[in-house]
């Protein structure tokens, strides 16, 4: 797979990707979370919800302030946090992905990367060294697009 990728503003991403293609990772078409490293503050399932994330600083859950995203514990000793998605449409191709850190200022990941694998079943992602992961977006420092 090619390591070429383009960073879009939110407006351009909506125009070039969202309005032209179907969201194949969302729960509406059967997308699901297979595994994750941590979800201390907010559930990974929030990543596949069909609506844009919201934040209400006046509301709290039993885990803390209400954020509509995936939030892991702070001061994690692991190299990185991760989540494995299953696309809802097996025959689809990955055209683009959105990494949105809205509302996570100060406790966001300093960098992101995206990898993909063609799995035979939902449990074949095990870290046994047999899964071929292809880099979609190499490790990239997080930044805000102007």
C-alpha cells in the first residue's frame, strides 16, 4: 500500500470524502470495535457512532467529564493506545479516514498512525505475528489544520 496521504481541513474532508463516499466503519452498516488497548474515560464504541462528537462541560459520567469520543487513561506506560475496527462492508475499499481530536486539548495523543489488515474472522487480529498490517498513515504528529 502507498504511504501517500493528504491532510484536509474539516470542510474539505466533508466535501471530498464524506459527501462522496459511504461511511463503512460506522455502526449503521455493521462496523464494530473488535479490540482496544484502553477505554478508561470514554468507550471506543463512540468512534463508530453516526453523529459528530459533542461535549457538554456541565455534564459528568461516572468516569468524569462527558466527552463523546474515545479517551484512554492518562500517563499510560504503553508506547501507544490502539483500537481495531471491523468495517461494516467487507467488500469496500478504504478511501479516507478521519482522526478527530475535537475537545481533547491537552490530553490528546501527540501522534497518530493508521494501519489496516485483511482478516479472515473477527478474532484473527491476535498479536501472534501472523497478521499482515499495512501502513495507511505513518506515525504523524498531531496538529490542527488551519
